[in-house]
């Protein structure tokens, strides 16, 4: 089995901890994922690559009950809102173990998205984090 | 440039339903003949055509026009997802308004049963990042609906009521696919597609075509005493998704409708009926707000109080809408125009809205990563 990336340049793993690579405009402050060479908000070329937050909040989600090109039913997808002010569209894993709720804490992981012949296609997913219990 | 007023003098449509034995262009030809007959003109009078289709092959328009006796003119094939039909109307409107031509036809035709996505959830174009990660058009609106329910407090029963209303209207529209009443329980308990959207909160797989003959208002008066004027014609692509503040509110629909009201010189209070893009029941409630029919938070009241019923102050989707009449993607925008023309002329049969003078048509569609959506179309017609 060969591991191949879903797409190049979307994330990096430092000491086993995955981080999405985005960009931020030095002029207007808009963040992007995937990263852009030009700010699509103000067209400035003064952009820098940034490591996006590994944690975010679940903005919304749905479980899909029909197969897609790469995923068999049922699978769950959603939007995760990051501190940088952008929403990331992602596969959501761990939803069968922990019921999802808008606003809950989510964290990025790198996992196999699907298998393509002898290739294991690897990408990012988000998983719900244990709910904090306040004393 | 001084623009001419443009009128519709003829419309036609196939019945909507499942016709896998018919080629797309055969559906198109049937709609063209119906529109020519309604206009009382000959195929030889048509100077140009726009033909919207998404899932067919090359030069579908020429094939459909050929069997309606129309050849050797300018023909343009149009693709703009669910807004394809509205885009064909818009382009035909412009060619006449500008004075380039005097008389032309806009057609939308689609066969979903024979399309490559039959029995599947409609994915974005090949290679689209969100599509690769499992996005489809139902999921897009399920994501919006989940937030609409959990954050805005709208219930599944209220959303299902849209489908109850539109299926009721579809029962008495001879062009409608379903022609069957459903209860809130039927709708909620139907098969789950993308949670919380069930099968009966969604439009079905539909084949069909519609056509409209357009001409300048001056010329229209030679053919009819009751021309229907295109008071506003707007097509607009979506903006970047990062600019969309809230996934429960379509900025592009709101911006396009504001442009349309200005162009027509009317306000939302002047609209007598509306055919809007209820591909999913939830869309209709959200569109009430985006089309400025009411303020945010008042849309459920509009539905539950019967304001948007057939007999209400502002009937919405009197045809049955996409939910009941059906949604052959590229045909929808033209079919909405046909429904409104029949209403304004007083020819809508059982579903006739008494004294309707101004109608609004709205379509929205096309899933593409990083944009709100592909395209929105708004037309305002008046008599």
C-alpha cells in the first residue's frame, strides 16, 4: 500500500501533529485555506504562509446517506470555524462515537481518506474533542 | 445605449416527469412547438435561439430546433447549472433590448433520468476539492438547514410545511410531476438523504423542457393584445464563500433581487406571485428573507399564516415549485417564466391567482468550491 497525498501543500505534520497551511494577507488581514499567492479579498500580493489553528468549532455538519465518488454511505462532512476567521470544509470522523453539536470543539487529524487501488489517499479530517465537564 | 422594452409573446412546456425513452432534444422540440403555437408565429419568424442544457452532449440546441423547422440562424448553447434556463432568457432579453434582433426563442431542456448523475447526488465539476471530499448539492443545503434549525430555531415540521404547500399546489398543475398530497409526517419520515434533509424535502429526478418566444414590445403588439413585459432580468455569479457571513443567508440572491427591484421599478410588496428555487424545502423559507418578502425571523410566520399559499397575499410556487412540479435543471428557469406568463394572462387554470399583474422568478445553483454558489437568476414579469 502506497500512501499518497490527497493534494500537495494543504498541511504539514510536525512531530506527528498536523497543521493546515493557509495564507494571510498582510494588507487586509484576510486568511485563506488553501493558501493563495494573491489575496483574493484585496488583490494584494503581500501574503504570507501561516499555520492555521489545529482546533476549531463545529459550524455545521451533515451525514450523507448515499455514496459519493470516494465515500460510502453513511459519511459525515461539515464546516469547521477557525480562530483565523475562516471556515474549513472537511470530512468528519468519530461522529458515530460522539454525537455532534454545533459549536463543539473539533481538532484536525491526518488519516486515510479513501483507497484507490494500491494507493492509500491521505488527507486531513476533523474529529470532535471530548466535551469539557466543568466542576 | 437606449434599450428597448422586451415582451414574451409565447410560452410552452412539456409535462414534467420521468421520460427516459425521450432524447433531451425531443423534449426541447416539443417545448419549442408549444411556444411557437402559443405565440401564433411560424418557425421561420425566429431569428436567434439560446438553448440551456447541462447534461447532454454537443449542439443539443441545434438538434431540438431542427425538428421544429428552425435552422440556419444564430444558435447559442448555454450552461449555468440550475440557472441555465434563466440565463437563456436573460441573453435573449439582451439581444432584443439592444436592437440586435427583433424576435427570438429561449429554451431550457434536461433529461435527469438519462444523465450521468441519475440516481446520484449532484456533485460539483470533476476535480473540485469540496466534491472530492464528499460535497454534493443536497449536502450543501443540509449543512445550511442543520444550522438554520439549531441556531435560528426553525423546526423540521415548519420546514416540511413548505413541501406540504408546494405538493398541494402541484396536484392541480397539469405540468407537475408528482400530483400527490403529502403530510408533514410523510415528508419527515421519508428516506433520509443528507441529514436533516429527507427525500420529500428534496426535488426529484425530472425530465422536461420549456421555451419562451421573446420580441420587442412594439412588435409584440402585432401578435397579441396581452404581451407580458420583462421588467427585470438579472444574472449574477456567487462571490467568495469567505465573504458569506452566514450559510443560512444567500447574499447572491439578496443582491440580485435588489438589482431586479430597481430595474423593474417595483418593490417586494408589489409582487403578486413568485416562483422561487425550492430545490429543498428549507430554501423557500430562507429565500423569503433574501428576496425581501419579510425580515429575518418572520419567514416561518409568512408560511404558517398562509400568506404564501395559493389563496394568500403573496402566493409562492403556485405551480408546485421544484419540489412538486419537478426540477429538470436547465429547464427550470424557463418553465418558471412560462408559469408566470400563464398566471399574468389568466390562463393558469385551477391554480389561477386572481388579478395577478407582477410575478418574480428566482433560480439558484451550481456547487463550486470557495464560492457561495455558481449563479443566481431573477426575472420580474408584468402585464
